[in-house]
C-alpha cells in the first residue's frame, strides 16, 4: 500500500464523513479475509495494519512452536529467531506481509470488502445524522412518483413521502423544491429510510420558526397548532415581552412573514390568534374571525357554550363546521355555538305555562291533559261532545199528543227541498200530457 492509497482513504473520509480510524479497521478486516482466501488458511489469523509516511505496512502474527502444524499461523523457533532473536517457544512474532503477495484474487477480495464496509459505514452515518434531525424541516427536490409514493432527494438520501402524508391539493411536480417535515428514520436492509410529511401540524410551526426571528429568540412562542391540510390552519401565539405583539410579529410588515408560509403550503389559509391564560377569552379568540358575545365554560365536562350574534353564526361555524372544529382542536375544549335568537327562543320555550306544565313528548306517546282544560277540550270538538253526552229516554204523554200533532202539521207546511223537486217534476209531466 503506497501513499496514493492513503490519500484515497483520506478523500473518502472528507466526502463520506467517515473517520479514518473506521476506514483503517475496515482495511484490516478486508486484508484478513483476503489473506485467508488467498492462502486457504483456517483458524485464527491475526493481521495488524500500521500507517507510515509512505503508506501502510501489514503484519501477520504467528505463534512460535516446536512442531509446525499450520504454516500460515505457526513458526518454528529457528525461523522465529531470524525475526526476533529473543523469542522463546510459546511466544509470538510479527512478519510483514505486503499486499502484493496476495495476488490478483486477494486484491479483488479486499476491494469488495472495503467497498462493502464503506457503504455500511456511510449508511450508519446517514442514519445517525437524520435520527438527530427528526422533528425538523428539511428542503428537498421531488425526484419521481411510484405507486402513489413521492420520493424527495434530500442530498445524501432519498426520502419517502407516503400517500398518508401527502396533501391532496399539492401537485408534487418533478424537480419542485419543497420543505418537508422529518417524521421518522427506519433501518432497512437497503440502508436507512427517511419518512417525511407535508400534512403534519408541526410543519407550520417550523415554517414560522424559520420566518419569524422573535420565535427563534424566545420572545414569541407558538402555544398550539390545529390544521386541516390543504384547507386551513389556526395557530395560537403568545409573547413574553409586553412591547411585542405576537400576532403582529407573525404577520410581519404588510403580511410578508405569514405570506411566505402561505406560499410554501400552496395558499393554505392560516389564522393567527392570540393565546390567553383565561379559557373564556382564549376560546373567543380561537373562533376568529367571528366575534363571540359571551362564553360560558364547564370545567367538569370540558365544554364551552358560545353565544354569537345572528349575523356571526355562519362565520363562527365556518364551511362544513371547519372554523369551530379547528377552534376546538386548538383549545382542547368541546365548543357548542348558539346564536342570540336561538338562545332567546330556547328561554321562552323553557318557561312553564300558568296552569299547564310543559311536557316533552316522544313519538307514539300520549300527552297528559290538565284537569282544568278537560271541559275546554271537550267543547272544542263537537264530535267528542256528542260522544260524551248520553241520549235521554223518550217519555210519551197522552195529553201532549194533540199538541204534537199540531206541531207536526205546522212542520208539514214547510216542505223539504227534495219534496219540492218531486212536485215540480210531476207538474211538468201533467202539462206535457195535456198538450195535443
């Protein structure tokens, strides 16, 4: 091994960021493998590699014995004293073995082992590097798509963006530069596999940390993040300095800072709200841009009743309930929204009547009626009245019969409508018979 080979190892050390000591151990192991293969040696073969100014020196260690059984690992006392006059039986001597004596096959074997060990060392270095960066945002370029998976080049490794971590509204075109959240690093047979995400809520947090210096300095902190990827995000911010407005610091001059984050997530809407230790105030802020009239919280059930003006109800709920859903995730509370008119109607409905108690009736159940209204209920329906009143018994009075006949005669003078129609038809018939 000459100085050129040593320079090559140092170049590998710079490019792959692998320590020279690890490369030396790899070379030593490779030479042991090549030595055994070239000389068909069995047993324990010890090889030591020493670096010098002109290159490497390889030494093979042999045991000093009286009778040699393994010429590749043992040496007689006479041969050993040629290298070390003070050696005794049972001792050990080192004999320099140059790689040129290994032959072409030995050199090829050494090369394969060196390449393999360098590759393994490089993979281990990449795994350690990215394992320490889990939770950070890294920049990469889109390489290709395969079975709905997107592969992003991060420089030293190609990261995987699985379908579950992709935003449906983002295009992921070839050679696009994107910022991704480093989610996980796995060990595989082909080396470390880096999993990244574009949907993780912490992606928004890290992007704001990159754009807002006050967050990096610790003056402004992001308390919580609620996100629906591709649609809308809410973040709650607070400031440790009374002179610094957390919302204004995140928005930036004319919205420059928040706009940079919006552009990175493909125009996803971002609401920045002010965090407050008072839960009622924080919930009211979380429903921004809607303005709440009042907020009532229940600590036991972790629920909050929010009353908003009628004109703000749809704004507070949002499209398909998106605004209130994100507010609930941001605060960690269950939020129930009611308009002022709904609350007023509910208050009127809940008041009991003067004599009748309000009863909630399920479908198929009967409604109990108060005694005071029974007479009114009967009088209101003539059919029910006829059904409830019993018919009196008929009593015939002999003296009243003539009076009844007179009454009947008087009643007979008034002809009913069908009788009049019948007589009129008879007169028309007689008149037709008299005609010649």
